[in-house]
C-alpha cells in the first residue's frame, strides 16, 4: 500500500516527522506492508520547483493509495498563477475528498476546558463558501467595483446528501444522535436546503436527529459538550466549530482529521501551520499522529484489512498512554517534551504495546 507524504509548511515538517516515526513503528509491529514516499510540497517546493504542488507531486498524489498532508501556510502563498496552489484545496477538490471527519474527545490526564466530550464533526469539504472550491470555472469571490466585495456559497443536493450519509453511517455505530448545524434563519434557501437533505438522508437510519443554529452551537459546545455525538454541517461552519471543539478538549494540537472520498483518503491535522512556533521543536504532533491513525482505520474498512484497524486502535491507545505519562506532553499542554520526543514516545508505546 503506497502512502504519499507531503510535509507542508511551518510546523508541518516537524509534526509530520513525528507522525511518520509512529507510522513506521506501527507498520513494523503489525506488518502492514506500507510503502512511504515523500514528495515536494509547500513553500520549499515553491522555491525549488516554482509551485507549492508541482506536476510531479500531483502525479504521485493520483497514484498513491492514500496521502498524509502537513499543514500549509497559505496566508503567505502568492497567487495560484505564480505557483501558490493551496495544497489542501487542490487535494480535497482534485481527489473529491468530500468528508472532512474531525473527532474531538477528552483524553485522560489532558488539561481540558470541559469535563466530558466525545463527538465527531462531519464537515462538507468540497463546496460551501470556499471560493476556490465552489465554481466550475473562476472564483466564488469577486469585486464588481473597488468598493464592493462579494462571496457566493454553493450548496448542492449531491454534496449535502453524501456528507449526510457519511455522518449517519457513523452515528448509527455510535450513540445514534445526529445534530445538524446551520444558519437557516438567515440563509433560508441554501441552509434550509442543506437541513432538509440531511433530514431526508437521516430518515433511512434509526437515529435521533436534532438541529442547531451555528451561533447557538458555539455556546452549547461550551455548555454541554457531552450531549453531542455526531455533528454534520457545511464547510465553513465545520471548520470553525471543529477548532472550538479541539480547543475545548485541550488545544488545537489535539484535533485530528481524515478527508475521505469514495476512492481516496488523506490524513491532515485540523489545525494550521502555526508559523509562530515553527522550527522550535515545541509543536504538539498529537493531531497529526491521530490523523494518521484515522487514515489506517479508513483504509482498513475500505480494503477489509483487520490489521489496519488494529493498528489504528493501537496508535490511539499509545497516544493516550503518552499524554497520561508524567512529563509526557509538549509545552502547549504544560509538558517539557519536544515534538520529536513526543513522537518517539508514542512510537515506542506502539512497539511495546501501550
Ligand atoms: P489555518 O487557517 O491554516 O487552520 P490558523 O490561522 O487557524 O491556521 P493555526 O496555525 O491552526 O492557525 O494555529 C493557531 C495557533 O494555535 C498557532 O499560532 C499556535 O500557537 C497554536 N497551535 C496550532 N497548532 C498547534 C500545535 N500542533 N501545537 C502547538 N500549538 C499549536
């Protein structure tokens, strides 16, 4: 099984290295037969190849079985025509990775802002307000005059149906509660459409279904986070509430995600490139490591390979054991460990059996 690694920018190379350390230990321990290959990406590739995702890298993306993508510092990228291609948008769109699955839970021993939470957010990944993703040609954001900027959002039946179905499939295996998050009181037509479709899909399942306006949801996530099970929402709302959920669980460095389509899958931490702490070996690689674990789970289900499922569980357990250990955390969680030492600790626990 071929896995392509794109390190990204900022803290990307550091957290990806820690995650690869863990993945190699897992591969060895469970005999997974993984082939890892790293390709040029991000700002280093822009300097070397004139593009953040050069043609050669894109060729490798399309032939790999799965991708591990480090965060990108897109805020400093030049325009796409000058080589500044947003890797996340390119891969999510190009591989049709329509479901961004972002779990957040309280992990033993980790100083969190709330007492109990174990939820999964399904964020639609291929349309919504994201200007580079929602048009066949051109951008969903434009300036008709120098004093006016307009952004349009696309919501389609197909994209809403498929994200809702993914969310329902997981909800029936968990506590059976699906919460739809939207803003249909002001985006009546588009979010109203999204909610109706989610309910339509959910009626095929034995589920309890409720719905919340996104503004109320930010309060409810703080007030009663333990109530929620599976949340389904549109692209931008999903991005925002998943950062909130990750922070409530202890910090942005804890939020993993997998981007899944029907054919492809990609591991990607929910947080960004954090340039303020890059190159200092202090970033928390937990989100990246757990994202790799989620990727193995996705591949295990898809290829019917129980050893991948087992390996994924082992990574999750090893992360918990590492986070629980005295002095076992990175500085963002009050610990003394460097990014590399945290990764090595998790890798050892995978090897030894946490
Ligand atoms: P993006 O829009 O690309 O997601 P962002 O602007 O939301 O990026 P992040 O890069 O996700 O910002 O992070 C915000 C801040 O949170 C960072 O500046 C950093 O201080 C902290 N942070 C993020 N990820 C980590 C991590 N893995 N470990 C430690 N701190 C982190």
